[in-house]
């Protein structure tokens, strides 16, 4: 689903509860909610290695 920035802002104003949970999207992944292990997949590999 695609929407304009303006429509996204309007949606967030109508449904502020969605702002309490992170929504991470890239070309291969979608993550809704916070999971420390899963959210790492959105960090560049070099950053993940540095944290080990």
C-alpha cells in the first residue's frame, strides 16, 4: 500500500495509537512492534558486527 505523506500524517492524527509501535520497512522486511533481535535486521551489517 502506498500513500502520500499528507495522507500518512492525516492517518496518524486519526489513529495515534499506531505511533506507539515502531514500523520498520525496507526492500525485504516489514517489522511492526519492538523486538530487539528482529529490529537488528534493519541495521547495516557493519553496525551489527560492531555491537557483537
